[in-house]
C-alpha cells in the first residue's frame, strides 16, 4: 500500500526543537488512559487530547471533529505502531499536516538535547543535556581536549559522540548521588573512555563495583586550564548527595535544589532521618555560598522551568527569593511538606537504585521499560 | 447448552501494538457471547491496553497469567442477553445473605457455574466449579439432598442452572444474586 502524501514522521529531536521554540502543535495521544494520566508531552503552545487507539479500531470518523483543521497534528503512542495506525487513517480521511512520533514515548523519554550554558573563565564551556521527556538534566564540562560529565543519562553513546565532536576525551564521570529515577550511564561511560567514575561514598555502601570517592576537599581538574570541580557535601535527598561548584561560577545541585521546587527525602526509604539534613543544606549550607552562583539542577518538573533555548538555570539569590521550597520558615511546616502528600514515586525506583548499585543487570529493553515516566524527584510542582 | 462452550487461543506473540488488540477484536467478533478467549502476547503494553479495551467494549476481562515471558490474557465475550434475560427461578438469595451464612459457619455448598477461566482468577473460597455447559452431564457429582447455592457473575447463568437442578429433583437450590460481579466477601484464586 502506498503511503498517503500527507502523512509524515516526526522525530523526538524535531519535537524537542518545536517545544523549545514554543511552536503550536496539536497532539492526539492514543495510549491507554492510565499511561496518559501518568505522563504526557507538554509545551506552552501544545494542546493534547487522549483517545486510546483501541477505540479507533473501526475508524477515526467519530473523532475527526475533535481534531482541529489546519493545525500541525502529531499522533503519539508508546512505541510507534499504534500512532502510525491512527495517523494513517486521519491522513486518509483527507487531513493534511499529520505526523506520528518516531519511536513513540520511548524515544521521547530518551532524547537528549544539548544546550550550551556558558563559557568558562580560562576557555572551555559548560553544556547541559536536557532529557526533555523525562525531565532529567546532565552536564558536560569541556576544556582543552578534556571533558567531565555529571549525572550522565543511560544513553552514554550520545554523550560520548558529543564530546568527540568537541574534540574532547571524557576523563571523569560523576554522579552527585545514587539516582532513583534513571539509570546512570556514568560507570559505563568511564569504562569505555578509560575515565574515572566518581560517586559519593555515603551513597555507595552497597555498590558492587569500584569507584573514586567524591568527597569534599577533593578537587577534580578538567583540562590544562584548571577548571576546578569542587564537591560540597549536601545531604538530604540521599545521605551522600554532593553538590559541585564548577569554575567558581556554577553550582550543580543534583536532586537537592531545583528551580521551582526542592528534592524529596523519601526515595531511599529514609525520609524521617534526612529531613534535618535537607533543611540544613537548603537553609544554611547553600546560604553560606556566593549568592551569584548559577544553580544547575539534575531535574526539572514542569515545562515552565525551561528557560530561553531550553536552559534550566537560575541564580542562587533568585531562588532564595522565589523558590517555595526555600521559603518555609517554620521547621514543622517544612517537615510536613517534604514528607506528606508527596507525588507518587518514580516508576521502578527500587529496581533503578539496585541497578545503579550494580546489584541488578537488566537488559537494554528492560532498562528502557524501567525508566518510563517522569522523574518525580521534587517535593511539589509549584 | 450452546451459550458457553469452547475456549479459543489466539497467538499474538512477537506482535507490537496495535496488532494484539486488532487481532483480539477480530477473533472476538467470531466468538459467540459468553465464550472465553485466551490471548498470548509478548508485548508488555498489551495488558493495560486489553483491560482498557474490554472496559470500553463491555467484554469481561478475567485476568492475566505470565509464563516464560508470555502474557496470557483471558477475556469473556459479553452477552447482551445475560442482563436482559428474564430470571425465572423463584428461590433467590442475595450476596449479603450468603456472606452472612458463610460467616456463621452454616454448611453450604457453593456451586460456581462460570467458565473455568473466570473461576480461576476470582472465586469464593471453597466454591465448587461446574461450568453451566457441563452441568447436565456432571449431576452425579452433586447430592440432591444438599443445600446448594448457585452463583455466576450476574445471576443469569446461575438462574438457568437452578432451573435445571430443580427439574432434576434437587430439593434445596438457591440462586445467588447478583453474583460475583459485586461479591465483596473473601475470595481466592489459583
């Protein structure tokens, strides 16, 4: 059968650029209702409706009037098959500008968009990788042919390629803490490039592999121009959580401090124990740092946290003004907010932690399944 | 009893969505109301999708078993007659009354006349399974002097079973209404 002219494919990369450019798009999400409720594609000028594909087995005629004429249409499903099945029928019904998402939500979950954050003082640059579908952020410091990567996503190949294209070899991979929402690519990447994998020792009690201890007072040098990556012990999300100061300009806060929220202390099962640590880090330790530092977190929770060009960043002083998580004066109220009414935990978070400790070695396909859904590492969505 | 008979098995292994549902729908169209289909699939997403599809179409999703990475889903084709059909048997007991009887330890035989797949996933503890279609040939397994409480999903099949038992000389037979669809007491499964 010949494909209809009007049907085209959209990649996750194209969709990302469209979201970042705040373009208009109408999405018909044909996954089942529960998956749709769990997570979906969002954007400032994106309208989305959910009609499961299995309601459209006899044709799309009954729902055509819900699909606006003249707008760019994207049909989305979990993997691709069903969206293609539905999109073809919409195109055959005479609609133009109809697309389906290549690889479905799985591809959307895995796409990494590199965004340049800024230049370093003695040459070199800092990049942010925006994993837009899942809300994860990782970083690469590039200086004089060397690179260090922080909180790397599982898709290590993309990161390695990026370093290569900037003429850099990855010398260090760092995790600010033991992640519960995504599988770290740090260890794999370090093995591949002959680099060093750094992990906070207090989060590494149970790991089954060797690593270098990411501890306060231990500088990590990238390139000849001495870009110091200075760890700052900042427990709360996990007991080992460690922040990094890069080039005396940037504060990588991991899952402790986000742009519009703060980290949750419960994902390693120790909420009660870590509340005081979290408060101490947010209300005292970070206060003592230079307030001009640019905060670069490991996650965003809402599309509104994406700034110009997709950058997720803000001055520390600005966050003390605006972030609701930094403005809870009473300790009792703070305690309540970080332990009660938390969002649901990230998908398969216990298995993900086990995998990051090296205790489980799921297949590539299983890892993909485990990571489905949003990161959910923040306390609230405001 | 042509209403409830042969199960069908459908192989959707290795197929990605939407094919498992497309094939199930086609197969279901060929089935008669009340029949149970087994759908074998390897696509993990087929579970939530089949449940959603069954809910929207009114077919009865019974349950899923996973064996060697193959998901076996069981569905029963809806029969519109089941609800409309007039119930004729006089001696009726409600779910709540039966539940009380079970709690008070009164000895009662619960005869579950649903399909084996329905019985397998959710049944009253100790219920005895004889699908309606097999009942006539298996009467010898029951004692005509016993108190027997007959249950199905909505009270329709059990109504027919009660009539059959009464006609065969069973003395103390009760139809449980509405049946397993709203049963709130303790249950067990395979």
